[in-house]
C-alpha cells in the first residue's frame, strides 16, 4: 500500500473493516518510512525531502485518521 495515496488507504480500511465486521480493531501498527540516500542534508534534493515528509509524516497521519 502506498500511504501517500488516500484512495489506497481507504481501500485497505474497507478490507480490514469487512474482515473484522463487528469485532472492533485493537491496534494499528503504522510503520512506514523512507529515508532516501544517506548523505549530508545540504546535498539532498528538495524532492527527496518532500517524499520523505509525504511518507514519514503526512502518510502516517492519514492512516491514523482513517
């Protein structure tokens, strides 16, 4: 699942909800992350920073909120 794509998150939610039915969800293990290339920060491209934030922060928040 690509957690930067809300449609894929909602699809995963629907599948889990169908499997659980009325039993409820006890926990969400929300463990996705990208690092990019290990190098000095000033050498990274802005697109690397944006992808990192999209996955590591915004995607994680989106999964948690769903």
